[in-house]
C-alpha cells in the first residue's frame, strides 16, 4: 500500500504516527532510501537515531531493519537529539544520516529528517524518494549493525570550540521540555562555570509539562516564573528534537529568533568585520536595517533550515538564523543547527558582558510586533489561498516579494504570510512603528483571510 503523499514535505517527512507514518510506511521509506544509497556508493553505511517520542523506538526499529535488509550497514545511535545525529555524521565515515523525529509537532506525530553526503536531503529529493517506494528493492546481503555509545562524547565536544569564559558569574535556567536534549543536558551543564537550574529534564515522549514547540502560547510560563524567582541571568528552552533555541532574558522577556540573531551578529562582528549574516524571509526589516547600519551584510532567503544551510555555504557566511530559532555558526562549528550549542555560545558571550541581557534588548528598535501567528489551512488549499491573497493585494498596488509566500514592506511597517512546510498552517507575521498602524495591518490581513473561512 502506497503511503500518504502528504507526509513527504519540503524539508522532511512528517505525519501522524498511528495512521500515516506506521512501521510499514517507515520500512518502505527505508528500502527506498537504500536504493538511492546504492546508486551513490558501492558500500552504503548510514547512522540512525531517534528522539524521545513514544512512537520513535518502534519506528526507528522498522527503519533500521529495512535498511539492513536492503544491504545497508547501519550505525544505530539510539536516543538523542537531531544535532547529536548531525554531529555523529561528522565523526563517522557514513554515506548519510536519518533521524526519526517529529521535531516540534504534537506528541502524536513523528517524522524523518535525512542527510546524504553531509548535505540536507530535501525538496525534489524527498519527492523522488516517494516515487521510488513501489520499485522492487535490489537483492543484497544483510547489512551489518553497530550500536556505539556516542552521546557522552557529543556532550564533551562543546567546550573546546567555545573559547574563553568571562569572569561574570551566571545563573541559567534550562528547559528542554522533556525533549531529547534532556538526555545529555546535565552532563554538559556540570562542565560549565555557571550555576544551572534544569526544568523538565527527563525525556518523556508524552511531553506532560509543555508542548514540544517552545514558541506556543504559554509554553514557557514555568521557565519565566523560575527565571524571575531565581534571579537568573537568562533562561533557554529547546524544541522536541533540540535543533531550535528560544531565549528568555533576566526580565522574563522571550526573544524572537531574529532578535537573538542580531545579538549574535553584533558580537561576531567584533571579530569578523566583513561579517555576512544569512536570515530567513520572516526576519524583521527593522532589525536588518540595524545590522546594515553597522556594516553587517544581511542576505534574506527562504524559510527552512535546509535552504539556510545551503545559502550559508554558497555565500561563505559564518552566521545564520531563522525566526523559528534555528541558528548556524561556521566560525568555530560545523554549521548545522544545534540549539544546545547556540545556547552555549549565548551564555559564553554573556559571561564577558557586565550589563544584564535585558539592557541590550532595550536598545532594539521600538516596534509593535505580532510574533508568529498561525492559521489552520489544509495543504491542498494553500496554493489557492496564496494566489487569491496575492491577487487581492497586488490589485491594491502593493509591492510584494514572493520569495517565500508574500511579504510587503512599507517605510513604517511590514507584513508576511506564507504556507508552513511542516504543518497544515499559514504563518503570519507583521510589525509597525506605531500601535495604530499595527492594529490597522491586523484588520487588513485578517479581513482578507475571512474570505476563506470555509476551511480556515
């Protein structure tokens, strides 16, 4: 039986673990991926890991078995974060890497992130993987299985690349949210010259304390309460598979990803005067203008960690980031998105700064911002809605950027609407210099969306 084509998305594979991404479907995917590997190399070997979701061990087991049955040697790493898998791929001589994870999706979902030759496996490659599923698999001898324990080595790998620590004593509250980062977090924090408080540390695929997406409304209420009560210098939170970071300063303010990217950029600019930063389309033009006024170049591209990684390589950029919380460093790191590494870079930089983090935050341009707003929209309806919105606003004479969705920039405001590539949602964000303009934009945007209320 052919799997649901809708789970084969732009960056990865993602769907309901009980109805769409079953063990049989995962086996089909494994055999299809094996066929691609055999076309690339005469002795394919991959590493496989899984996050802490309740469905992940059985899905990973089905994936490993199908790869081995197709003759692929498998290094099974077990439980860990997605960045742990990326790191392992750099340590091992493998053809590719596969991560069983639902990322920030609800607990009932799961998915698969893939790389091939240390490069993201996405877009048309994923569609080709789907098309190959019903092809017969070539007959091969059973692939070998290795099960090394590398998680501790991953945890020990951070400190050497961080540089010297400042003299400022810091208290940090950590919230892995029962996600995969919790499997290694205590080992890492005990090696740091800081005072740490860890919340929701145990890996629990039911995510009993907060959603796996730390940007959801109310998800960080316990983190905020703890930061304020403990008088901490900052709080950090991760998503379910640990490739995203969310920062909270000493006043309990949650920073957007582009705000944190500006902080990183201004710090790195002190060492790299020709710094070029890559950001996704959701980045605030107000913040881009701040960086450019300091001589920091900004390249804006499509949303998606796979696209940003490719842009950074093409442009030889040392820093990249997305509003969603993916950060990429190529000055002292391999350049993949690792929420834990990004948190350590932030803390190390703060250890050299006498002023609290909130004092820097207050220097940002004054603006009214919506944050990311999500509106349900079935995948099959997204093209129709986006085209209708484009026609509606282009007829009003708006200048529209269609790099990824549609983005309109004015002198005093901007707004963006784009289809999510990971969920059946439209993502909306807008900002302005005044509250009146902010409310006016909201009325305009959602007024148009009401035309589609039969399915939104």
